[in-house]
């Protein structure tokens, strides 16, 4: 069904397995369904717009969800600077944003190092 962005998964999976490219079977199963990955990018952008407060002001989000979103480093991109500049948020909240940003940087740095080391273990180089 190429008109829907789907390809022949059985035939492509056999090709991948016979060429020795079967390193991440869970990724293969999903990757073979998407011919155009723009929908994944749009979903990621929508989620980030929501978490930063760009799509919907975080003041309108109910309290249990709002405190959870505010503890993530994403709200520091739009919501906290605008709230601080307009006087809606106290200075303590703005300083708390620096702490959550620091934790976010540390978390993603450690996660990136772990994924990089795992990727190096599975990397197969070919060529001259």
C-alpha cells in the first residue's frame, strides 16, 4: 500500500535479516511502517509546544499536571521568561527554572553518553 506510506514489511524484514542488519528488531518493526517520518516530527513539535507553554499557557492547565510540567526543563523556553517579564511569576519561580534546566542538562548528558556507548558496541563499519 505505497499510497498510504506503508511498504512491504515482510519482504523488507527478510532483506534486513539476510544482510545482517538485525541489530534492533523493535526499531525495524516501526521504521518499516513509515515512509514519510514527518508525522513523527509534527507530533514531537506539538508535544514540545505544549510543554513549553507556547501552545497553551500553563496557567490554564489543572494543578496536578501543571506542577508536573513545571518540574520539567521545557517550560523554561517560553513560559517562565514570559511570565517573569510580564510580572505574573515571582523571582523564586524564575530561579527554580535554572535548577530544573541544570537537572535536565545533566539527565540528557548522561542518557546521551549511555546511548553513545551502546551504539559504539553495536556499530559495524563497512567500506574501504
